[in-house]
C-alpha cells in the first residue's frame, strides 16, 4: 500500500516525537483546530468614533458637533488617523528565514550565509541565493522591496494576490530573532503596543484571531497589556456584520428616516437637559455624556444603518468577478474567510489593528510539501491584505511571526509540492526570524541610510551567523521576544515620524539609547 508523502492543507499534523495535543495551543499549532478571530473594543463612550469614513448625512449642526476637536462628542480625531496594522501569527513554528525571506550576515540580506547555513534553512546547494553573487540571480526576488528566495512559498502566494502596482509600492524589513519552540509563552503579539501607539478604529480598538488575552496564539508582553481592551471573537463575515445593531427602527423606517428620528431624540433631550441643574460639580460632564450618547446613536444609524456596508462578502473589492478572492475561495477556505473579515475591519478603519492566527505551522513532518502548501496559503492571505489596502487607497503595515522555527537535515523532497527542497526535520529556535511589509499608496517606503550599504542594514535589523543561526548579540531583539515586539512598535511609530515618542509611551523599554533605536528602525515616515 502506498504511503502518502505529505499532509493536506487542513489535515492535522501528528508528530511521533510530540505528546498528544492537550492544550488549545497544541491543537492550533498542529492543525487540529482552525484559528479564530477576536476583536478588542474600547470603552462604551468611544465605541463609535470614526477616523476615516463618515457619511456626513447628519444635519449640519450635529455634523459639526460630531467633528468637534477635543470635545466630548469628538469622533473625527479618535485614533489620530494611524496606519492600519495587521499581523499574521503562524502557530507552531513556521520557517521564515532563508527559504522564504532571505537573512544574511552583518551586511544585510545579500551578505550571504554559507552553503551549510542555507542547507539548514531548507535550501539545497543548487538553490542557494549566493549563486551568481548578486540580486540578478534567479534565486533572489525583490519585487516587494524586501528580498525573498525566488521560490518562496510565501512570496508565490503574495504575488498571486497583488498587482504589480501594489508590489512596487511595498517594502519590508526582516528581524532575525530567536523564540522558544512549541510554547504559548512567547510574548510575540504586538497588539496592545500598537494600540498604545495610537491605533484605533471607529468600532473597535483591535481585531485578532483568537479569543485570548492577546488576540492571537502567542501572548502579548505583560507590560503592554491594557485590561480595558479585551478581545471579542470575530472569525467570519457574519461576526463582522453582527458588530453593529441599530435595532428594529431601521427595519421599520428608511435609513434616512431613522437618522431623522435619532436627531429628534437628541434635540428634545438636549432642550430638556438645558433646563436641568443637578447642582453637582459634574453637572456639565453628565449632560455632555447624555447628549453625546444620543448624538452618537444618530451617527451610528447614519453610518451603519445598512449592515451590508460591513459585510466582506458584499464588498466587490474582496470577492466577486474582480475581487481579490473568488466566491469559491471565500466559501471553501476558512483562512481566507477569516482574513477577509479582519482586513475589512482594519483597512477601512473600523478597527485600528489586527491579528490573523493561522494554525498547522508545526510542519516538521519529514517532508517539505506540507510546509510549502501552508506557506503558500499564508502568502495568499498576506497578499490579499496588501491588495485590499491598495484598492482602498490606504497605507498598511503587515507583521509576520511564528513561535519558534524549523531546520532541515539536507534530505530532499522531490515531489511536485516538495519542489526539490530540504525536508523539515525538527524544531530549531536558532533559525527563527520575523518580518514586516509596509504598503504606501504614495510609493514604495524609503529605507533609512545615505548609502546602499546603510540601507541594507536597515532592511535587516540584526543578522545571522554563516551557519544559519541567529547571532544573539546582533540586536536587542535577537534573543528577547519582548524586545522584538518593542522593535516592531518602534517601527510602527517611525512610519508616522513619531519614534521620539517611544521612550515616553514605554518608559521601561529595553531598546537602549536613541542611537541604538535608530539602528533598529527601517523606514522614513510615510504618514
């Protein structure tokens, strides 16, 4: 009887050298359950702020109140127009360095490792990027600015979903950094830090991919956790449309009539409040809160009276003849459906930032095909987010990480899906790395540095040894996951030209002085 050579995309990974899955994290990492979605919300008085998309159908006086800068009803400034942020949490210990994103020595991505180092990262000798010695070789692809191996599964997936214009307006950076294998204790998730840096939305603060404290598979750094923003589950389009309920009034009246009724409620209540004196010091505050509650109800009915406006499945940019996903893809693959739901919320400003957790990345199964297929799907999801941002004319930062990594012993998988690359033999935290991509509608983000050599060092924040292992002294993040998260948040602030605020926002940070922080910053501001 012939033995199957690889695991299918959604088939659970059964490892003979692992204990049977017992925790939720084990089930997710080995693909026994799919990732879910989560949403972090703000306090009740700020739920309906709107940083980007106001329909402006309210009466002019209420529209002015809604946009009053700094006032109690101010919703226009909520979130400060921060760049949308989505991170992908690949649960289980996925490969990133070498076979996907190139990681080199001190000089940057193209300061090549030794052949044995690339072999450890899954690349046989006839596929190493050093063949030919420059970026013109067939094994280096810089379509996205950041250098990938030309046969990277993630790259192939991304390029399937993005247009050439989107690719040319994208750039990225890679951070070689160790993290523990097969544990949920890695504080990888940056959501709270991104929120603290100012990211917010008109309905929610953050969206994620699990109903956990962090919103993802990995933990968030304890020092960054804000208990006021606790994840709420969102993992399908129906959960997105269910975020807003304007009651039965919209069903009984037209949306315009509903807004008019809400406005009338505001005006009547405002008139009565004007004749009331509670004779306490908080009189004005109480009146403002009541007034704003009625006003925001009118604003809610104005902007979200039609739940279809939030529905990813009704968005022609996401699904349909000219959509990023086909109807078949969205209906048959939960990872695509989940990604579409998160990117709809984040890119449109309904949420400030989000995590998409994808399960089954503990793929050291003695073959290469299993991992390649999963990397390809992750790439398609990443590419979909980039392309949707381009279609909505919004900037976007995407961060990709995993808990641990893998290594190859050099044996090859010559199957069609294995592509002649090294099989993933086991876990290895030494080969781990994370990376981020930034899309800018105005053109490709510019790396810091006055020379090509300096820019190369800003595109790779730290480095690896020739052996393919992380050099733990190469950056603050290289051997400390908490500082890896801080580095990502620093780069998010830098995209806004606000990196000088980092020490104030995170006074106990571990990134060192301003010179060291400058060395850990990739791009010039885009916002």
